[in-house]
C-alpha cells in the first residue's frame, strides 16, 4: 500500500462523492490503522478486541466479530 493511502482518505473521498458529511458516519475498527478514521467520523465504534487507544476515543465498544459485534451495533444504533 502506498505511504499516503489511508482508510480515512478513502472514506472522505467516497463521502465527498456521495455528498455525506463525515460527522454522519459510523465506522468500526480495532487497530492503529483505524485511528484516523475514528477521528474523522461522527460515531466511531471500537471492537471488543480493539487496542486501548481506539476504545478511549470510541463512542461505543461493540462485541467481538466472533459474536457479530458489527451487526449488533448497527441494529442498536441504526435500525
């Protein structure tokens, strides 16, 4: 992957293309490469197995992927 590539840049590009503000986006993550994504989004969700740095800046901590944590969080906050 190119040094300048990042998840947050990709998400910002897509959001710009579809006209959605980043503060209206829920993101999920578990490791250092998600920190930028967490800082640019309106509702960052850390997975149960996430690093402490993500959990500290998350709006919510979801259960692990093994327990369908992403789906449970989407159902709780979106549906």
